[in-house]
C-alpha cells in the first residue's frame, strides 16, 4: 500500500480517523520515502505531508508546535479523532509500531 500525500484539503479528514499516522517529510529527505513505504505496509492508516510542497500552510498554522518539535525528519505523529496523541522524530519504525501493540 502507498501512503497518500496530504494537503490542506485532505489532512483534516485523514487525522479524524482513529489511530492514524501522519508523517512529516521534505522533498530532500533521503530517509523519508523508505520509512514511509515501510510503515505503509502495516495495517493502520499512514499518510504524509511534504512540508516544502505548496498547499500545507493550513496544517502548519493548525499545529504550530511542529516548528519546535519536528527538528528531525521524518517526523511521525499519531492522531486519533483529530487529536495529536504522540510523536516520534527520525526513521524509527519500531517506535511507531509500538503505538499499535
């Protein structure tokens, strides 16, 4: 399964799901695509926002804490019904999988 790339038009519906993983990336992030592909093979919703692509200003405004917390990419956020529950910096697949044990 491939992770959907979200924009301001699509992220609100995605994070409204129960236990969905949203991954913040940049186009220049070498570790991001393999990490996202690995997580997308699991049985939980996974999508990504490419921070340096247009169409994401609303997400950045809605969650201003990403500017201080997302210092290492990929940056994974566990959302449940629109609420930011937890986050992990870096390509730490095991840490994300722990959320679903």
